[in-house]
C-alpha cells in the first residue's frame, strides 16, 4: 500500500467557529452511532476521541481540498484537547479501501473521506462498520454504481461552488484584455465540473449585461465537454495545457485540478499578460503565486470539517441514532462558498466591477439570479 499517515494532538486555544451551526443536528445522529474508546492519542492519555481523515491523491499539502480539510481537523483538535486527529494519505484510488480499513482498525471514532471519488469506498466502509460515523467531503453515500443511497452513519459535506465560480467568471470577463478566458479540469467529475459550469455562466452573464462577447475556452456547458488532464498531480501537464490556451489567446485561466493547477500558475507567472484564478482555497494565501491571482473561488472546507469533528465529539455519548443525516451544502448565503479578496489586484479591478460583484452575490443569495449546474448538490 502506497500510503503514509500522521497524527497530532494540539493544545486548547480559543478559535472562532464561523460555521458553528453547520449540521449540528445531522452530526448528532451520526455521532450517536458509537462511543469513544477509553484512551487514544499520543500516549499521554489526554485525548479520548480520535477523528481520522483519509486524503485523496495529491497529498495533505496539495494547496487545495486535502490541505484545507486537514486544517479543519487540526483546528478541531486545537479547540478541544480531548480530540486527537490523524490522517492517512492516499497516493491513488487503490489506497482508499486499505486506508479506510486502517482507520477502523485504529479505533477512530469519526472518519472523514476527502473527495467525491471516495464516496463509494466510504459508503462501503460505513455499511460494514455501522457503529462508526463517517463523513464524505464533496460526495454523498453511493452504491457500487455511484447512485446516491441513504446510509444513516454517512454524513455529506458538499459545496455549491458554481455560485462562487460564477462570480469568478464575471470578474475574469471584466478583466480580460484579449476577450478570451479559459478553464480546465483534473478529472471530469462533479466537484470539478461544478466550478467550470459556474465560471462559464458568470462569463455569459457579463456578456449579457455588457453586450460583450468574451469567449471561454476549455469547457462547453451545453455539451458538458471540455479539457481534462486525467488527474490532479501532474503540474507539468497542467502547465502545458495552460500554455496551449495562452497560445490560443486566453489571458485569464482558472484550473480546477488541485496541485496540478500549480502548473497553470507557473505558466501565468511566465507570461506578463496572463492572470489566473484559483479554486477551493484563497490561492493568494495557500500558493506561492499570489501575484498572478485575480481572486479565488473558495469553499469553506476547513470550517465545515472542523465543525463536523467538533459536533461529532459533542454528541458522542448520545444513546440512539436519529433518522438519516441530512447533508451540509455550503452556499454564498451560509458562507460555505465565497469569492476571495482581490489582494494585489484590488487597485486594478474597478469600483464599478467590485460593486457589480457584490450586487450579483446578493442577487444569487436572494434568488433573483439563479446559478445552475448539473453537478450542483441536491438541496433536499
């Protein structure tokens, strides 16, 4: 098994819980599935609750969804010294099942699988271990064919990132000098294409509002066809793919490919007239290429995972599980997704555009502007 693991226990420190109400009722139902072992942790006997994470490929320091999810795990342990957190790193899909089984064997009280590709694996592990609550980041409980199913001890953490990507697309369209922007993905899966759908719709909204014709390369919303590099790790492929779009005239690029997207930022840094947009995290803070980034289409992975862990801990002694847990869906309204600050481009982006983006965000929240993607999570 090509995998690695890490464990940490952190001291108590006050930490603002921005999503304090996220899915508390749902996770109470999950945490009720099992009780904590008498002693786990670093050998000091300080922690009685073990929360474990299994990463997707790309590693825990991927500058993207794995890293943000792990930050949420660590923040939970930092807030509550009775919680210990651990991760197992997947190098490929072949590591999912053995890593999930290893977390069960380790006596973990709450297990988080990161990435929609792992949904079926997490579901199978949960069905085999009904006394342990599980969570899936960017996915839902699914059968072997990938169809959603109800599994009481599986909690879903999803994000309607089409909304934040819509704002990113509008910003890109407002800033392009060439009239062409681009987006490409790692794999053609819902957590990727949802960003690309939103981005294209944001550009289209700009075109309608401004009677413009900014073109998007790399993704067609109608046909759901576009450019993918078949993975999330190859920065060289990410760079060459971006360079191809630059050669076609694109001067703003949004990769949706985890660490492979660093290749796009590298390409942008080598072309004076090219900027980029990051996803999942605020790339200005999480990458070394902040000077290239107009903004980022964020999803609040760290806060959502942190809240999930804390709530699972708080409800660990519940006597019986309630009905199947309802999913958490991050939106602009609840702060689960967001557009990042403009950082170095704050003086470049006009006050008019900034106001239009603020107005669009409000319109999406109140429903007067609807952002639709086939990959958007179901709200029921």
